[in-house]
């Protein structure tokens, strides 16, 4: 069990202490990069094809052409996971615009850097899922309509980091961010769902958010359970008055929110529809393994 890093510069998995990239790499200097985070199930990255498709969409969104074929990326991930000996892994794939002179102009950086970090998968235990999280709806807004589309999963997460800092300062575990209109967009590193009067709802992509792969999968599984997810505009008061709230992301899966802005949500523990969806999501992961 352990951590291994694959770098395009070495072309093979190495130990973390041997994984070095230049301080002139634009990923380090400017967050000029795109990335994906996945977990494995049965030793294979979950929804790899959808994650790689989003990586390409993100790259296109910042004018970066990824020079690594999907098959080569898949092989590098598999090789790195095998080198760790982990039964299941956390997998992060990062592509930066590469090394260049110390100037913002991106035209002189034409050799993207690939970094794949594979480490042991750590997920919350069952008690943590039942207990759920305390989330805080923060004042910061997503920069919708700006140059950096929130649909791009770039290496620049300062907005989410500041939102998380604020949530923690207010006694929360996680942050929920709003769009410039004041409507709910997404979590710091997750998408947001809620249940009201038996209906599962989530903000529409128009709110300016990352099209989460888990969000997509949860919508599919929910429909299978006869609970089609409604998308639309969601306001802070919708969440505050909801019976159940949960966050979705590739590593945590479905994580209940049982406290919002210091107030208890529903019964203060994982709600019944969230529990049904989480059980269905666990079965989906088990079937992949
Ligand atoms: C801002 C943001 N929204 C949503 C998500 C959830 O996406 P996924 O389900 O693809 O992990 C993430 C994941 O890191 C994220 O960073």
C-alpha cells in the first residue's frame, strides 16, 4: 500500500520523493492546468471514460491541447495503481500547460506536463455517512459569466479554498457556493442535491457549476429507483427548508448534509431518500468491482 506518482517526464511510476517538476511549470505558477479526481472500484478507475471526456472539455476551455492519448492515460493510471499495491486507490490526473519563461503569455509553453498521483483510497466510515456534514452557504459567489467558466475543472481552486476557509471559520465542515444571482451553485468540491416533499432536486448546469460525474450517475440511479431528479434554479431558502440535503463527488460518493448554516436539516441524521440513493450507489460501485 502506498503512493506512487507518474510523470510524463519520467514515463514510469516513482515514489513521491522522486517525483519532481520544475518550479517554472505553469501549473505551479498560475494554476494553468486541468485535472480529474477519481476513485477505483475493483482496482479500476470509476467512470474513466467520462472523466477523460471532461478532462478534454476542461482543456479545450483553457485552450490546452492534451498530447496524451486516452489509451496511454488509462495505461499510465493502471500501471501506477499496480505499482502502489493498493486494493483501491484515489487517482488524480493533472495536465498543466507545462514549463515556460516567467511570464503570463502562454504561447511559449507548448509541452504539457502530465502528473498522475495514486494513493490509498480513504473514504469516510459508515458512521460518518450516517452522521453527515455541517455545511455553510458562503457569501462568495462562483464567477459565472466571467472568463473562467465553472464548468472547467482547472487547477485554480482559490475560490473554493476561500469558501471552505469561511465555512470552517463558521464552524462548518464544508462550503456551498452561490452564483452571482444568489442561487445555489455547488459545493466547494461537490455538487448539491436536496429532497423536498419526496422530490429530489439539484441546481441546473446554467447556475454555473461543474458537471459532476457523480451528479450524472446519481441522476441516472435515482431515475432507476423511480425518483427522477428535477433540475432547476435552487435558492438558499430551498436548501434551508429541505427535508434532506446531500453532496456528491467522486471520492465521497453521496455525503449527507445534516446541518446547514448551524441549523439541523430534517431529522439531523441521514434522511431516508438519501440512504436509499447511497445504498443504490454502493451497489453500483460493487457491481463495477
Ligand atoms: C467544484 C466541484 N464541483 C463538483 C465536483 C464533483 O464532481 P465529481 O462528481 O465529478 O467528482 C467537484 C469534484 O471535485 C468539484 O471540485
